[in-house]
């Protein structure tokens, strides 16, 4: 894997930095963003696609308070180091998983699963177990905390 940072255009940087919060809630949000950036809607969609393929973002969508609409859980897998990238890709392929991240722990791959209800969450965890051959640790939320995960990306 190369350590060289791919080139990001000014539009890429603005998409990553300015739309972590306050994403337009309208019938045509990408058109609204395009107007704000001085480009056309097709360009915005093309650049978001590029950023997703690049791995600079995993999804574009709302983040809702856990278990207010549907159900969710934090889960973790103990993944052998040599399988970490493979298993992370398998987990990320589930539409019910919006991100995963590596931690320095025996349970080294953590992710959030969302579904319409708790039974759906459990079905996804079983499917992840079947796909990976690893048993997920289910860590349901006992108390919620708001952590703003938006970070300025002006330096990239």
C-alpha cells in the first residue's frame, strides 16, 4: 500500500470539510451544494463518487441519534492481524454498517450496525459472523453521549 496521498481538488477538499455538518435538507441537496461551490450537480456527484472510491468517505447520509429511529448497536470482532483488511472490507460491504475502525485491543475491529429493529440488528450480526467466520461482540448502548466527529480538513 502506498503512503502517497492522492491529489485532492479544491472541490474535493470543500466537500470533505464543509459538508460534515449542515448538509442541505432539500429535494435536491447535491444541486444546492453545486450552487454553493459554483459547479454543476453532476460534478458534485462525480467528486463524491471519487472520494468514496478513494476511501476518503464511507457514506453520505444522515446520522441519527441511536435507537430513536430503528435500532443500532456497537459491535467488535477479534480479527487476526493478517485478515484485518479482508474482514474490514467484508463488514463494510453490509449496508447496515456505516463505518468501522481498528482499535489496539484483542477486539480490534469495531463497527456500528443499524437496522429497522433489534431483530434486524441481530440478523446482521449473524450474517457478519457467517461471512467472516468470527463471532461479533454485541455492545448495546446503555447510555448515550454526543460526540461531534466532524473535523476540519483544511490541512489536507
